[in-house]
C-alpha cells in the first residue's frame, strides 16, 4: 500500500481543523444567548444574596429570581456624569452590561487616574433599592477595581443611612484561590456588616487592614486583612474609596440624604 503524500496529509489535517473550527464556532454562536442569560441570572443572584433575600450559595431558578426581583428590588438608573437619577422607560436594566459599556467610548467617559485603576466609567450605572413597603431598606451599589491579577466586580449594600455597610459580594474576579480569592469567603464578608464608610469629616475611611480589625463598635472603619493577599485587599480598599467617593456615587448618595434624588 502506498504511503500518503505530504500534500495529502497537510490537506487532510487542514480539512479536519476547518471542520472542527466550524463546529466550535457554531456551538459558541448557538449557546451565546444561553450564556448571556446565565450571566444575567448569576448577577441577579449576587444582588439578592448581598441583600440577604437569598442564602449565600443558594441556587433558585430563574423564575424564582424574577419573582423576588419584581417584589423586592427597584432599579434606579444613574447618570454618572451628572451624578443624578434619571427616568428612562426604554432602558433595559436586565440586559444592560456596564462592563461592556465602560469599554465603549460612546457609552463611557475617562476618569482621573486613581488607585482602583478604573480607567473609564459608563455613562449609566444601576443602583438597586431593596424595597420595604414604600421605602428603601438598603441600597446596593456596583463596585469594581483592580486586584492582583484581575478586575474585581461586585456589589456593596448600604443601610438607609447610606453610611453603614450591610454586606459585600463579588460576582467576577480572577484572584488567587486560597489567597486573594478569599474575598469570596462568607466569614470574611460577614465582617463587613455594621462597618462605616465615612469619617466624621466626610472622607471615605473604610479600609481593609493588615491583620485583624476590631469589632464594628471599636473599629468602625476597619476590615480584617487576608493573609498573603496584600495587593488584592489593597484593591478592595481602593475600589471602595473610588466608588463611594466624589468620582463615584457620593454626590448621588448626598442627594438621597437630602431627599432631592432624581
């Protein structure tokens, strides 16, 4: 039996590669809608988790998540340049991706260099009000900033005084498991509850410390450090400073306090 020629082998291998690439590309296109829906669902679960409306690690189905959102969550659209709430019935909160918007110059704006390493802020952000009757029992603020290896994306929940932390969670990051990845540890996140964002002079004072923090009464602005994860925890401190400061949501939070939001 004659051996296949080199040209035949190359052509055969190329054909197999082409068929495989078409199969993979087709599968990616076919699954894109489902993948996008799962990303939205996961983010909604994180909002409900930091709000205390579902247990940490719980996996309610999409219908249950939609039901809880409809009953307890009110989304507020914030114009991040004007730092005020706007009304836009055509804005699709569920489908909106602020991460993608921040990468589009038409949907975002550059900010002054900062320690959180946030380069651009989307023109619009979404703040979630957790409803209790006609009032908000907590406000959930989106936050992001650079850690050691990745950008950390999460939510910070505030009490109605807009100064006391109810909880924190991260829905996407690439920090080192067992080190910086401990920002996902429920025990560490529990230490945020009751901490205070602002000092008496109005400056953002909440920081992740090196070593242990005291309790919320004796050390209201301190969060336990994570051993071996200094750059990650510095990044968490910096993202709080940015998003709760003047470049982030503080001007809007001030309008909430004065009753003039929107």
